[in-house]
C-alpha cells in the first residue's frame, strides 16, 4: 500500500486549492479546519469547488481528507451555551462533509472544566448519541489528548468509556496524536510495540483510523501538548520512523501538525518518505 502522508493546510482557498497545494508539496492526504479554529460560522460551501476537488483528488489519488473540528468545540463544557455550540457546530460540520464522502472528522473530546472525567464522558457520549446516524458517510474520530488541564481522552481507557456509551460506538474511530500520547505518558520511543498492544487491548486497533504525526517539545508525561518539527523534539526522528513503518500502523494515513510553513512541510514529507522502509 502507498504511504499516505500529508499535513495540515489552510482551508482559506477552498477544497481544490488544498488538493493542489497538497500535490505541490508531495502530500497525498491533508487535514484542514472546518472553520476558524477558534470557532465562529463556517463559510458557505462552494459546490463547484467541491466537485472540482473530488475529480482532482480521484485523478491524483488524494485522500482520505481529515477535517478537524475547531478547538473551541467542547462537548464536555459546564455551560449550556458551550455545549450547544459544540453540538450545533459538529452537526453542521458533518452535514457539510456529506459532500465529500469517506472523509474523516477529528475532534478533541473536550475538557470537563472541573466537573470530573465521568461527567465529561457522559456529556461527550450524549452529544454523539444525538448526532451520529448510521447513514453518515464520514468517520467521526476521537483524538487522543495530552491531558493538559481537564482534558478528557488523556488515556485509552477514557476514550473507551466514551465509545462504550455511544449507541453507534462501532462507528466511532480514534486519531492517535504522537505528541499527545507521548505528553500523556505513553512511551512510543522505547516501547512502541507495548503502546500498540495496549491500544489494541483497550480500544481495538480496527478503531485506529489516522495518525497525527508530531514530535514533542516536552519530556514524556509532561501533559503539555506542544508540537515540534520531526526530529527536533523529545520523541525524535528514529522513533517516528518506527511509527510510520510499524506493520500495524504503516497503512494508516499520517498527518503532520508540526510548526512549519509549506516549504517546511515539503521538506518534512520528503524526509519521512526517505525514512519509509519501502522507500
Ligand atoms: Fe487536534
Ligand atoms: Fe493532533
Ligand atoms: Zn496538539
């Protein structure tokens, strides 16, 4: 199978522009924010742009695309208006994504803001139960979190509890962020096999649909969540090379969210391609 590698791109120019940008930097997948990452209304969908993108993506072999919900989306918030924003935003994002069938939709489970993880988990799964429908053409993914503040999803067990409380839990996937799991305490440097075994035992590897490939500025278990460029952080190039080559992970799509401009991403994608064992 082809190496699926790409990065986060600006959605300002629309879908076709993202596809063309991806192609120009050697990427065959990409991630984008569904709207301003700090929230607010989404731009109206340009159907002609979507149609042109779908044709382009099919021709160039681009995808799956990964839509990232805004950071401000907090299904576990304590205030009604925070949870209502989360729910209406996700509902609207998923409606728009029906135009690009087979997309992935990643969101941060939320922060319980002092209510406790159990309440946070109930609020998140409650929202998913009201939104998910069997006919959805998009896979909804929970992102593994670093555990800063009161983040829910700081370990595999918390994600499992969310999944278990969702009626359509079989359809809920996971996006593993290498920086977040490292900052959250998982030793992907010296025990990648053990971490993958643990993921499989708790969540099931069939649920893992995407990897956010990031180095980390911080030491393991720092619970900080600060991304570094590949090879410039505490995880390091060798450990990340083992991630992209691991037999249980290598067929997944990898999305860089490293602090880079487009030239930086182009160079990082080239580096990762050179680190693939079939390169
Ligand atoms: Fe994220
Ligand atoms: Fe991430
Ligand atoms: Zn992060």
